[in-house]
């Protein structure tokens, strides 16, 4: 059985990991103190990871404003949905707004457009 989670939380986790990767790359530059050029490259590369994180956080913030707010039938808390199927942010209950998918096994491929 695959582990599913809310799409918004997945993207936020990715953005947070970009920040930590950026810091690790910057700290890696300390090992090259004797070569200012290599150290500068590591610092700039780390900064680019942090800037990429900021862009991802901005993008998911804009995407989050367009998402549909629903009440989870399991925990009765408000959660946001992206796509046809998603998981509750709090209790990981499968959610759908598509009546044809109700009662079916949860699968993230329902969000992909078929040709």
C-alpha cells in the first residue's frame, strides 16, 4: 500500500527541503576556505537553492488560494483540495468531489488527465 499525503503539504515539504539543502551546500563551502573561488561558488549555489525555495513557497501559496476548501467527513476539520482526489491535511482521509469516484480505491492517478 502506497503512502499518500496532501498535495499542498508535499510541495511545502519540498520547499523546506530546498532551504536545508541550500544551507548544507553553503556550509560545504567552508571546507574550501583556501580557495575563495570555489567557496564563492558553493555560497552562490546554496543561495540559489534558497531562492528556489522562495519561488516554490510563493507558487504553492498562489495555488493554495485557488484550492477548494472542504470539510473532512472523518475529522470534521476544514482542509484544502487540489485536483479530483486528495487527502485530508490532518487525518489523511481520501477525499473527492467527483461523484463517479466515490467508493473507489484511492489512487492519485485520478488527477491525471487522460487523452
